[in-house]
């Protein structure tokens, strides 16, 4: 797509941040994307996180070239995209805020002393805002992933400003050889994963538009091979398996359960199954969530602990509960030295999730895998492969 000189990027990279939303590791930083449409009317599209306020304000001032902005379009009110709203309203007395009615209702929760009476433009599905040569058409996107979200489609260029949809971890200035899907997948399932149905609704709304590019609030501008990105979002938001193979996640205290997990992984590989083997004691949970969603089948192995479940596995299952993990076939292996309890707790947690097909029975290991255990494990592997 040919660049439009009237649409200026004014976003910022944050390469100092360690945890996005104070929980997700971002070793390659984070991008906060924002734009200025410099037309007959001048519109700012979103602000950024307070961490990068000074740099963003410099970018804005440079892009304005002495002009006064007419509109601030708020696609998403989460603080990493809205932190400078109050400052802009204070500086530009005639600036109008364009947002959904829900966003305008929520705005005082973040900016107590900001008065937007007479300066608020509430928009709904299909409403448009003419800036001159450019026209923004607004589409509401509630629960992608907050209730006030909207996206906008610029009719001349075919750019979809997609809010958090199609977002990705990573700063734009940090080079990477990884495919877009790698950190976009982790972003989707940890940020938007619970909201598959609302994402599907948004995809249906967008399907009738001639989209030439997608500009998310995080991550790179998507200008080529859009069907690839849209297909992945369709798969992810339908909770379908993206990959053939098996997720094998384990939580081992003293190494006994690890030996079993490695044995199970070898059985699967010998049968031609692609295996994602993950040690939950060493892997940060957002990465485990990503891979657990990507596969249609999983084997979970865990030690018993305090008459319950070893915390790293409990942590993964808790996160999967929160993110609406569903439509999976799952087999369980527990380990316990005197009163095995991991299987019971894992089953209880999985039973709260939608369309989880459990392979029975749970295989119980007593402290260390023995020869007689291997036949049970091979039976379990065959069952889940054939299920």
C-alpha cells in the first residue's frame, strides 16, 4: 500500500519496560502506536502510555507543524493508550473527543478534573467523521477487550485502525527474525483470549470493507498478506487448533514427573506426533498459555503438593480458566508419594472449562516411573492420539 503523507505516525517505543500490564514479560519492549491525520481538519488518533509522555508530546508537536488539532479519536481507553487525554484537553481548549458513548462515560474515572461537556462526540456503528480528503468510519468493538472499544476505517486509504485487535508484543525499533504470529499469538491469548466471540463479531463487521492495511495500537503496521493475519485471528477467536500435534506441560518438584513427561514426549514423537514439551517451573506462564491454546490436544503432568496441586500447574490452569481455554482433548498424569492429589485438582479445574474432553483414566505415578507404569503411559498416549 502506498504511504499517505497526511497520515503521520507519532507513536513511541518503550524498550525499557520489563513487564507489560505489570505481568507479561516483553524482552523486545513494547510499541504504543498513535497517529495524526493532517487534513483540512486535524485528528489525533489515540495517545500513549504515561511512561513515554514526553517523547510522544514531542512527536505530536513536530507532526502538527504549528497547527491546532480539531479532534482526538479514542479507540480504547486503557491507560497505555489514553494517558495524555487530560493534558491534550487542557492545552487545546477547542479539541473534541470522538469516542463511543461508553468510553465517554468511563473517561472521568481516569481524569477526575477533566470537563468534556460540549467537547464530546459520541459515535456508534457506521458513523463517519469527515476530515477533508479522509473520512473515518467507526465500528464498535465491545469487549475487544474492554467494553468501550471501537475501531475506525479510513475510507480513502483502506486503513483499519484496529485498536488492540491484531496487536503484538515488541517494540518496532527492535529487529526480530520471528514471524509476526509468534508474539501476536501470545498477545492475543493473554490479552484478548477470553473474548473470542466479540472478536468474531468484529471480524464479521470488517469482512465487508475493502481493507488495505491494518494499524493496531501495538505492533507493526500490517500492509501485506492480510488474509494470513485475518485467518489466524479467525482460528484463534474460534478456539480452533492452529497446529497439529500435542502440548505436553509438566510441573515437577524433584525431577520424577519431569522424567515421566520426557518419556511421554518420546512416545509421542516416535509415533510421528509434533510435541511442544514445556517445563512449567522454568517457563513464564504467558508463554505456556500461548502454546496450550495453539494445539488441540494436551497432556498435563504434575506433582501433588500439600494435598493439592503443585503451584506451577495450578497457575497454568488458573490462567487457562481466566482466558477461556476450550475445545481441547486432555490427558492427565499425576505423581504422589503417599496420597496422590494432583489428578483430582486438575480434573476439578478442567471441569469448569468449556468443551474439555478428558481421556480416562488418570495415570498415577508413585514417586518415580517404574516398568509397570510404562504400559499405562503408552495406553494413555495411544488413547489421546486416537481420540
